[in-house]
C-alpha cells in the first residue's frame, strides 16, 4: 500500500512539475527526453509586433488570454531569409526555459540568459538547446536555469533612416532583448529562477547587443553579470540612422503596396498596414540591394536612446555598468566573412576596407587607412588562419592578410579595449581566446567566428572530434556555469564527477581546467582555450596593430 501511495505521489509531482501557473494561465511544458529537466517554450513576452505595433517598441506581455497555454515547443523564428515562409512569423517575440526537474520558487537558482547572433538579419532561439548546459550544472552541484528568446531582425528590428529616427523607433531588437529581460524579472521566480542572479550571455550580434546594455548602469536592475562571446558594442561601424536612408527606402520600395511612398518620410503607416508576406518581400529586397553586409544593425539613437554616442567616447567617460563579465574572441574571427573567390590584391584590400569601414561619411582619413594597411604585411605566415605558416590553402596570400585585419578590427581590438577600459575602472573581468579547431570548418577558416558555440552547448560529435575537444567543451561549460553561479569561473566545484579519474591520472587540470586568472591593469592575461593546451597567456598578441585601432577608434567609427 505504501509503495502504491509513493508511486502515485511521484506521478502527481512529475505531472505538476511540467506545469507552471502564470497568473491566470496554466503553462504546460514537457519533460526533456533522457534528462531530469523540463522545457517551457514559445511563451510570449511581448505583444505580437504586427499591424500598429510593427516598427514600434515592444509592449511587454504579462498575461496570456487563455486558461491553458501549450508551452511544449519553441515559438516561430522572426521574419528572415533562409526559412520557408510558413516556418517564420512576425509574431515571434517568445521566450524559452530549460530548468532542472524539481526546482521550486522557495529555493530559486541562478539564471543564464542567452541572446543569439546572426548579423542582425538571422538567428532563432530554437537553434539553441540549453539542456546540456543545465545537465552539467546539475551534475556539478550548481544548478542553473537556461533562458533564451527571439528578437526582431533586419529592418523590422533595426530600422534605419530619418523617419525611424524622428519617431524614436531605432534599435528595436535591443529593446526586444530588454523586454525579455524584464519578463524574466517578473516571472522567472515562478519557474524556480532567482531574478537577482541573472547572467546575460550572447555571441556575435547577441554579444554586441548585450555589451550595448552595459553602457547603462540600469542594466544592474536586470542582470548581475555577462559573458560576451565574440562581440562588443563597438564591433561594427556606428552610424547615424540617417546615413542609411537608402537601405530603408530599398525596404519600402520592395514592399508590395508601399512603392508609392518610397523616397518619402511617410513610410510607417503603409508598412504597418501591409501584410507579413509583403513585409517579407521588402525584407528580402532590402538585403539584395544593400551596399553593406550589415545594413540594419545598431545605430546611434540620440541623447535619450540606447546608443547616444560612439562606444569609445562613452567608455572614455566611464559610462558603463560596473558589473563583472567574461569577454573573449576566437583565434580566426575574420576568415568566415571573406569569400574564397576573391583575388585579394593590395588594391582589392584597400577597396574592401573603404567600402566596409567607410561606407558613409565620415570616411577614414587616408593617412590612417594607409598606416593600417602597412601594419599587416603581405606575409602568409603572419596572417589568419594563424599558426599555419606559409600555407595559403590554394587562396591568394592576401586572403590571410585581410582576414587578420578583419578579425582585429571587428573583434580582438574591441574586446581588448572594452576589457582594459572596464578593469581600469575597477570592474571584475576575465578574458579568453578560443583556439581549438574542429571538423565543422574548412582548414582555410582556422578557428573562425561561431566555432566556440558547439563547445559551449555540448553538441560536438564525439565520433568526429578528438576526446580532448569533448573535454574542452565540458571544461568551458564548467567555467561558464561557475561564473554564472558564483561570479568566479574558479569556484572549485564540479570535481565529484571526475575526482577519481583526475587524481588517479594526476591530471586534474585536464578535466577541470587551470585556474582562470582575473584580467587586471597590472596583469593583462587571457585564458587560451585549447583541447590539449588550455593555459593562461598574455593579452599582447598583435599589440602594435590593435593599439593602432584603439588609438584611432573614432576615425574607424568605433
């Protein structure tokens, strides 16, 4: 009889664990197959940004108009290219939660909040399954809840032009991120999360957006720490919205039914009245005609906006949150952005620099551009992918030169400048350089942008990757979770699952990782993350080149 009662109670508890009462609505989630976890997905955190709410700041959604809501699956990705049109939606501002089974609001646990990248024109929360991170957090005895969300993309998320500026509707994708964080503050306690222990992390555009939030001390009301993977608010050239008037008008002209208002400053009404199919056509056309790779991204939005001035100026004035962070970049960040079909002569490289980094005024002064080009000699052994000697992989030697310039300009220089500036103000920070290659990328790309993601999410294929890479992925999750739960990547926990093996082999660092030294003004070091050589290294690689970028930040639009 007691056994029957025990089994019945367990079944009732298990059933209850996949349901959360969100005010008047019962959210019905699901168990994560093979893991002691639960998933709640596709939960709206803002009103659908359609019709009159299209091209407007998000409206936080605190109630769902239903007694029961099916939260067993991810919501639709936001409008973008690369998906079947029936697989995307403008009604996309949803949030997803992975949590360990059995967590309660009485004993809340820390939260890791992810914002995806994708060049501000692509990406979806459904591409990121946080279950491996949660599983390892439980195994190491420091459980976390993983949260991710969608945000609007392209011209819908990052409108450009004078009209959008005049209406105060810029950087809407970042405001979507803020709304998702506000939703977490209001509701994560219902799922067993501790709203006072939120760590925001993101990659590429997601890291840039998160770093933008750090320009405001008020972010401390939403999070207590951050992890920036390959991205800073200064990574891309920062323009006024009016500089990209042509990009906006291409979007308008490409939207069926709105051609007649193209070229005017009265486009919003028509765009808000258009159906999603028409908006999608305009989206595609805008990118087809774009003269930039990223025509819709972060933009200056005035004194009361999110990005009131160039990041370098704001940093110099100490206008940033004093919150701890980890910031890093991959070894060969710049390779993946280049075509393997280019000739990459000196003239090609100069043209690339001018069109990519001086698309609109103010342009880079000629003397500064010439000196920047000189700092990267046409020597394949010095180019990216680094550590490959004179090998050019059948490509022009200029490919490696330009890849090195790209990586430093967009990622390494910005990461180093931000970290140095913050620690000088007393902020606790840690840096890394990810250097482990994998079979997922061609040799000519080296260790490119995005390559750390499978390691962080524990999705490497053990049949194609060496054991050292699998262990590195686990080590990185250890560091990330340790930081999220203790604000220190070296909490000393997580040993139970490898204690016997590491002491038996006498190689605890191989499993747990070396002590990650804090980045300070007196000790500028980063952790090199490599499968068989994870170690502390000085943050002084390409010092002359990166110092030149930093010293001329304003000229480079940073």
